[in-house]
C-alpha cells in the first residue's frame, strides 16, 4: 500500500511500508521465521536549544511486528537490526538495539527501535531495513519464507524547513481476516504537522540479505517487487499490504 503524504514546498518524504501478514494455513514443517509487519517514522532534529538544531540530522523510529511462535516452535527474535541510510552508509550489521518489546496480541510482539543519522548534504535519501526472517505461509505471496522482508522511508532534507515529521501509524498491524468476509484495515495514520494523508496499494518488496550487503559495503539496490500467488478461497487470514507516504 503506498501512501502519499504531502507537506510544504520542501518536504521530508516518507515511504513507510506497512506489511499486514497473516497466518492462513500452517506449513507442513516448523520454521523459525517471524517478521509480520513494520513501518519507519522520521523527523528532523528536535533538540534544544532551537538555534543549535542541525537540519541534516534526522531521528528515526522503527516498529516491527513479529510472531511469538511459528508452526509450534519459538520464532526467531530481532533483538537488533541493520539500517541502510541511503547515502552509501549503513549502521553495521545488527548494531541498532531494540529498546522495547510488548505483547500486543496472543502471538504478536511489537518491537521498537530508535536511531539517528546526520547527512553530509541536503538531498533525497532512501532509508531502509531488511531481514531474511519473513513470516511463513503468506497466502498472496509465492513461498514467502524464502523472500526477504523490506521496508523503507524516503526523506528529502532541506535547510529551509524547520521541524518536519513523517506520519505515525498508530494502529497495530495485527488484523485477522476471515473467509468470504470483507477485510478492512485502518492504520490510524496521524501527522503531527497537520499534513493531509492519502493511501495507495503497492506490491510487497524484497532486497536480499543485509549481512551480505554490509560485508560488501553495498546498499539495497532497486528492491524487487514480489510475485504474488493467487490465494484460494478455502483459506482465511491476513494478506500483504504496503503503505507509501510523502510529507
């Protein structure tokens, strides 16, 4: 789902990809995969005093939704993550620690990570996160367990703008869908700057292995859209959905 969020003439643009992933039918063998959904929020420097703020310094908050168990086994954990900042630098492999994990549903954790980055120059940057631990059994993806999990936020840095914030998605991505029932999800997107929000569907993406990219000092290049499977009406659950946003 792509959500364009428009802001001022100079904009901090967010592409927040919210993944709504469901359990439809258990796979025949246990897998320790766990990543169900996630989004990245961004805001420019908000430290005090105001005169000392750096317009090229950006604070980020990432939220991941992960399964507690997978096919009867304890699911893989995500205690630390790797971030690619879009300026040919990265955080290093799994160096950003999780600051909070909360059980928000019987089989779903909400994981929160904070990080920041100072860019050398104004411009457009695609900040991204990826992992190999996508959840198993997504019905509208072909063999989801073998596809990496990718979300990103696009920011535009310009010194003319003061504080500028991307929207926050306040509703947890843990909905359950039912067979032959209309599926609705409201992400409860809120923009602290009062910008109007619009939503657009977008295919899911994958972008390789973060450990390999860090080792070769590379960045995710042209993330690939995933090939969707045709779901059967005999199953029920959540399907993949992305949100794209611009401030």
